[in-house]
C-alpha cells in the first residue's frame, strides 16, 4: 500500500460518492465536490462519444461462436422434458421399463430348462374315409375281353355292397 | 447511476445453462466497452477490435468453467486486463498502461472530443466543449497507471467498487483511495492546464 492508498476519511468518502453520482448530497467541500462531479460526467460523455462502434461482421462472428458453443439438447434431455409434460411418453417409457425388466426373467426361464433330445417328425397316412354315397351305376356292361390281364376275375356273380 | 453493466441477467451463466440469447445481446455492448478500454490503454483501432473479439471468444470458450460467484463485469475486465498484458508481452514490451499519451500506430490519435449532442449548440459552444474534452484527455494521461486503471473502471465503465476490486485484485478500500486521489489529480490538472501540456 502506497501513501496514497491510505484509507479515506468519512468526509473524503462522502465527497467521492457524490463525485461518482452514488449520492446526491455532499455536506462539505461543495465547490470541490461539484467540480469533481462535473469532471466525472465530462469524462463519461467523452468516452461514450469517442467509442468505436463495432462492425456488424464482428458482432455476428462473436454471436455465432456463442450460439455454436451451446450444446444441442441431448436425447436424455428431450426424454426428461417429454416425461414431465407428455402422458403418452410416460406410458411408453413405463412399458419399455417393464419389458426390459421382464427380459432377463424370460431369458433365465428359457435357458434353465433341461436340454431336449432330437426331435423326430413322423407323417402318418390318413385312413381312407368311406363316404356313405351310392355307387355310380354302370351304364354299359363291361367287356371282359377288354379287361387288363392283371385283373383276376372270380367265377361269382357281381354283387353290390348293399347285398352283403 | 445507470451503468451499462447493469444487465438483466448474467450472460455467461445463461450461456452455461444453454441459453445464448443474453450473451448475444451483450456482444455489442461488450465489444464497444472493451474496445474503448483497450483504446484508452494505447491500442490501435484494429488491435482493440482484435483484443475485444479475443476476450469475448475466451468468455464463450470458458463459459462451462465460469463460476458466477463474482460479478460478470469484473470477470470480463479481469480477462481483458490479462489479454492486454499478454498482448504487450507478445509484442516484446512491458505492460504499457500509459497509452493515452501516445497516438495509435495508425497515426490516429484517440478521439476524446465529444460530438455536439445538442442540435442547437453553436460552433463556439462546440469548440469550447472540445477544448474541455482535450483537457480531460491530457489530464487522464498524466495520471499514474494505477490511478488511471481505477478511473477507467470506476468512471468510464461505471463499475461499483467491489467489482473494480475483483477485476484488479485489490481491496475495496484501496479502490476508493485510488479513485479519490485520481479525481483530485484530474481536478488539479484541469485547474492548471498549462502545466499538463508542458510536462
């Protein structure tokens, strides 16, 4: 601390506050206070009038950097917002949680069973179904000579199944 | 006091929270304030623009690490002060705090002459105001670097004492003391302008 940095007296502090516009009353040194206040006002006016106006390109480049620095809303942030506001999102999320919770249980049930042997598949011929329908009438007598050789004829008269 | 730094919210805190709007609103004010800050330290217009842009870019890049315990303006000027010191080091010179005495390297002296604000102001009145502004300019150049720095932040930038203290890293009492003696020195210099011009 230099000699000039010694603490101010209450009167000096009041004079300073008045000069800077922190207060509108200064009991002592009114002439000095007024001139110092005018000086402060003049310095501020000078600085404002002398200030360079930043170019639009410069302003836009900084603004663009600020926009790009903001992280985009993540999936989790969107999900959080949806859970707070949308009932449908809540229902879907609850369903998802239930399914995810059931998945390990189902997996345990599936893999904890004993291993089965090979699987054989057998196809069975269906039994002929006798349809209860009258036999078609023969319109012409059968010529025996035209019958094939493998057909063995019996020396018995032909009878209908009804007669049996 | 209507300080231009009385912002509705902390722009960096908003930026850190994902809202770039307040910071985008602050950009023109920040560039202008920092530009004047660097110009009054002796930077050329181009250098002041580059430094102002660098400072705001640093604020953006470090927004995630920003701790809003201190006031925003103090933080901005602390970063600006460090940027100025770094630029002087890169330039191979000691930190120069007496820039008001020297014109910029572009041959353009600092323009601290107030434009006529009142449309009804006569040329004679405007000249009187300009001369007064020149005297203030010369008197500011005669201040010590420490006093001029406090004067810059407290009077020109209109920061409150605690923020000046944070920006410079000195106690509030020292800020008040330096401000008081800076004002007294300026008043004395303006009361005897001939001495200032001949020094």
